[in-house]
């Protein structure tokens, strides 16, 4: 099938839940992707923060091939060694005592909701069912996770959602205290909000939130589906604030694009769950866990994390030096950076495709840069060259003339 045939077949056979640009990606190497017509694109999205090791990684390919020789699936009715090995490695490299495996970040958040409520039941507080989330949050699109997601667009068509959710102002302890009640079971927070535009929780806010939860008997859940696993230059984003949560949800890069998510938790939470109170058919299968072991081993390497930190700092510094009236603010940490513009980012994205650059956005006016973590100086220079051309002459002309790209 050629490009046109593939696009037409999508219209004919897939539910219309996505808006896609008019090309078909079919290969990649490093931080670059190539479409079916042979055009190369510098990728700043990494499959939405998934492809931490980039594309065409030989070592990863060998790990996948070796893993595929063994069992692909056994279900969770039986033990499998890779699942146990991966859990051990996650515990060793985190605050956690126990792990539950799911298939995605959304499913991990659904599990965290259940675990938090069950913890309160087991500890004599059956009326503590409510969860506090934050304005600007994104935790997924299934009914429980969607209830925790601050988006009228995402929520409105699907109400009624899970009850018992209230939203507090991000980085505002007075707002959090105002929303707490005798029914509050947990507070869930992204240390860096991704979908809403790369907003960082301050160190003081996270530390005060941790203390408040401890004092009130409330569980603190960190959603690190997007900001965890090395994205910020530390393995976990909450480490920058020197705190530990009670539960943490992870996914995206964990198995290099294969479906795997997890909830990491302290013993007190894990012990509240009993046999058959939660489960999954596919979560933590031997194949995906074998691949994730390879990925996690590389992401835990201090040299790898140091590279992410220094590369991110360099990219942030150079982005802030861009001279453009369209540039409002650059913010972020590591290789999770938001470039806020004064115009609709959709216009930038369309022009960027023409320049061989893949950009993704957060809300209407923020470029969300979450590239492969193997990003280097050459990619930074290539990105800056393209952005300089996009953010100065062409888009200013579009804005002044009202011309559509």
C-alpha cells in the first residue's frame, strides 16, 4: 500500500478518534523517523515520551529477539521469572516495597485508585473514598482516570464519571487544605504536568504536600507515567524534591513501546490488597517484562541519567536564547520541556512537518519537547535551526496576513 492508500484505509476501517498528518511513518534511526516516501523527520515527541532509547537501537532489538524466543504470555495465574526480576529491579531503584503490573499508565492509575481506597478500608476508614487531583492534570481516559483528569473537553461527553474527585490549585497548599475532608483517601499529583503545558511542582509544594498527607493519614500518589524513568535527569521526578510517595504509577518508556505499566507502592498499601481483589490478564507478561528489564537497566545507569540532565540543560538554555516575538516562556526539567508561544501551536506543527520536524503540543499554545533520551548536541542544533526558521519569518507572516499554513 502507498501513502494515499494507507490513509484512505484508515478512514474506511478505523474509528475516527485521531487527527493525523498526511504521511505514514515506517522506519527510524536514533532520533530520526522516515516516512513511506523517504522523507526524514527529527522527532521531538518520542512516541509521546515512550521511545527513550530512540529508534533502531541494536541492543534493544537483540533483547526483544532473545525475549521472543521464550514465552510470550502465561497469564497471571502462573509465576513467570521476568516479572519477578523486573519487580525486584524496580523496588531496588525506588522507594517502593511492592509492584503491581498493568498494561498502560491509565490502567496503573485505575489500580492506584483501588489500592488507595482499599488501604483506607483496611485501616478502619471505610468512608475515606475521595481523591484530590489538580487543575491541569492528566491521568488517563478510562472512567476512573478520566475523573482525575482536568479537562472539560475530555470529560463532558462521558459523564457521569467516578464520584468523589475534587480539584485543587497546582502549587497552592492553601487550596489543597481547603479541599481536604474527612472523606479524603488520597492525593494524586504529576510532579511535572505534561499534557497541560509542562508545569513543574515546586520543591516546597511537594515537600509540604508529603508532610500534609503524612499528618492526615492520606496517601500520596505520584503519577510519573510521563515524567518518570529518567525523563528529568533523575530516575524519578519526585527525587528532585527529596520526597517519596506512597504509590507511584509508571508506564510509557518502561518496555520501549510494548504495553506495560506499573504501580509501585509501600508495604502498608500492598498489604491492604488480597487475592482476587484486583488483576489483569496481560499485565506483566514474560515477554514485555524481559524487554523492560533491558530498558530499565539502561535508564538506571548514572551516566545515562547525567547525559539527560546536561543535554536538557543545554537545550533549555539555547531555547531561551531564541529571538522571536512569538516566544513567551521556556520551562521544564531534563528532556521534558515546554515552549510556550503567543500563537496556536497547531500552525507551528504543520509548518514543522514541511521542514522535517515532528513536534507535539500541550494544550493550544505550548510545544511539548519530550524527545528520545539519547538526544545530543547535534539534535539540539538541528532543532534550533529549524525553530529559528519557523518562529521568526514564516509564522510572523502567517499571523500578520492571516494566511493558513
